[in-house]
C-alpha cells in the first residue's frame, strides 16, 4: 500500500511539473532582452502596457528638416479615442487645421486658401502608403501600427531591445518593432514602403507619465529614399487627459478644393 501511495505521489508531482512547463513563461522587466523569449508572452506584456486614453490634448513643437532648410511650427493636438484626431498649426498666427475621423480627412490652409475633404489620400498619396485612422492614433499614443499580439512574429537577437518582425506577411507594410526590455514601451518602428525605395522610421525617444499612463513626449519621424532624408521632430508639451474636449473645424468660404 505504501509503495502504491509513493507511486501515486510521484505521478502527481510529475503531472504538476509537466503542466507547469506547459504554461506561458512570464516575461519580466530586465535591463537586457532575454534570448529566445516566448514571443506570445512578450506580445501580451506589450499590449497590456498600451496607454488607456479616452481623450488627449497637447501642444507640440514640430521641427521639419530636409537637410536644406529647417522650419518650426506649433501644433495644438486634440484626440478622442477611436473618433477624432484634430490639429491646428500656427506660425505666430494660425495657418492650417486638420481633422481626421474614421470616415476620412478634412483639411484647410490659409496661405494659398486651399482645402480638402475626402478619404485618406491626402495623407497617403505623397508616400504611396495606406495609413488609416487607427495608424494615426497609434502614432501619437506610441503604439505599433501592426499589433504583435496578432499573427506570427519572430524575435531578432539584439543586445538592447526586443526586436520583432512579422512572419508570413506578404503584403502591406513590413514593420520591424523595437521594444524596451525594462518598460516594454515601443521605442522604434521601421517600415519599407511597398512599391518604392522609401523607408519610414518612427522613434519614440522619450515618454512622460500622465495619470498613470505612459504617453510619448518626443517622436522623431524620418523618411528616406536613398537620396533625400526628411526629418520631423515632435516635442509634446503641456499634455493632459481632459474629461471633455471640443474639435472646432469649419472650412472658410472662398477656398479652393484640392484633389488627388
């Protein structure tokens, strides 16, 4: 009888450890990335760290540099999750407004008195891309355009970051995602733009914590085509998460409509 109990005990312990081994390995914060990490567990940790924001408001110092000239404007940004991204740009005086919703894009600028109302061609046509409302929202919130918790992903060995690339994806943007191993925040996403020699790099060089959520404080966007390098640096100041927000937008009379 005792031998039988011992055998049952050994079986029970063996089953326990077998089941334990089958569970997803927890991914803990570290100073350096873990080699051969459980990618699914890492993706779950990353997604759980996304900022939970209903409304966001910020003042942005935007600096554009193409190697030949540098220009600075101030942008007022307002966002409501899954509904509206609104921007008002000024250079001492207001010069343009942009409003993006799930349905499309509305824009007008005061120098040449032009306006646009339509789909996302205004944003995508210059770069031969196909960004959506979600992509624009994710850009400002520091979230990857392509969710690593969906589909199959592969880890690329790196001493500083967790680097993930999608597997089996044959069309659309092919992202390379860089995540900080201690905070699991997105630090960089790179894309080769289909049908062109252009590459797009978005770096999140700094974050700020607001009401317990990590929000980008500085974003560096670089567009390269092998011959020309264009950079846009966005510095977020006076950022808050208001309870209510408005999106004033009205195209002035007499403006000329742009078409693509």
